[in-house]
C-alpha cells in the first residue's frame, strides 16, 4: 500500500472511511458545514458519545455563510448536544478543508463537509497514509486553531438564534421586494443570464453528449441503480436538471424533462455497447465491481447542500 492516494469526486467514501478509522482523535477542518456532512460524521461515529475520542471541528463563521446556510448552526448545535466531547473552533478567513484521524491518516482536499463537497461538486484531494506527514498536517491545523477561538455550546445556541432571525428577516425582505418593478427587472436579467449560460452548454455539445459523458464518468467509479445514477447526474448538472423549471431554449428542453433525457443517453450508451444493465444496476460493460450505491440518508431528504 502506498503512502498517498489521489481522491476524485465523490469524496464521500474516503471521508467516511477516515471518520470510521479514528479511535483517539478526529479533526475536521471545513469552512462550510451542514446537516448532510454532520450526518455522515454522525453515522461514522455510530451515534454514541466516545469520552476517549477527542473530536474537533474547526470552521469559519461569517454573516454570509450563516445567512445562506453554508454553515448550518442549528445542525451544529444538535450535533454538539449529542456529542458533548466535540470541540468547535472559529477561525475567520479559514479556507482549508482537511480531515485527520489519530494523527496518522489525513485527507487534504477542496471539499467542504457538505453534500456538495462530498458528493455533488467536482472536488479533488489527497489521502495521506504516511504517519509523519499526517502528524505534520495535524500540527499545522492545530496552529490554525490556536489563532481562532473556542465556541461553547451556549455560544453556538446564541449564534443559531441570531442566524434564524437574520434568515427570517432576509426572507421577509425578499418577499416584500418580489412584487416591485426593480425585483421583476432583476429576475428578468437573471433568467436571461441563465438562458445564455445554458446556450453555451449546448453550443459545442448536444445535451445527449453531455449526459452520456457524465454517465461514463460516474459509472467508472462503480455500478449504480437507476435512482442513484439519476441523482448523481442531477448533482453534477443542477442547471440542466432543475425539477422546478420546464424551459425550452433553442429547441432544447430543460427542467422536468431531464430524467427522460438522461434515460435517452443511457439507452444510447447501451446500444453502443458501452454500458449494460443487470440485476438492478447500471455499469460499464465488463465492469466487475461491487455496487457503491448511496443510501436514502445520503441522497437527500432535506439534508442540505
């Protein structure tokens, strides 16, 4: 086994295994943390407190991340109540994303502890198995943490209450503005920009080609059933797989028709002999790997971005 391994999207399996491997201490460094990521951590820890395990979450609190939900304080409060040994620290300006188990395993990556970071976005990273290097990474993250401040549970609860007030006020302000001429003009410009972006997506490649390339890429990582494959495609191309919009641009349909279009691409690849379907799973032709399907907990159900 080599001391290092390259990690590509999705990083969920590698991060989850690192969490599970920790016995004495686990350090999570992530500016954005939401309920999805915390559920992955909770599942890996087994749902019980571990007095002998030191758990540290180093994050970055900002008005913007709290307002848009990138940092989910309510979920963080609930997690800290369940795992009382969890230590939360705040370092404004933090951008690093690092996960360390027992100072012997480390993942240095671009992926936040969120659904987008672990599954949806195009992320990259390195798994470090070399103990000396992992210990150095841990020491560096400890130096970062020393520049920040510890957050007690009562601090998090107070901040969560303020965050709820901020989010409610922002929502009410937005609602009041929606009927204004200025809001309608802004919405029109946003729609026009979205349409232009979608046009550029299909100018060089057809929608069928885009989805076919995506299916090939996803299935290289292992077989998936239809539901999980569609979910992964949607996570990769949210602009082309919007469940709430049914739009036709230059003769190309987007929105509610996306599943039909993905299935057309699947059948296209199947006819070419590139992928096959059997025993409930799609896979690359000749691929012999155990299915790595995502369970319902990780597919969504209001688990955040």
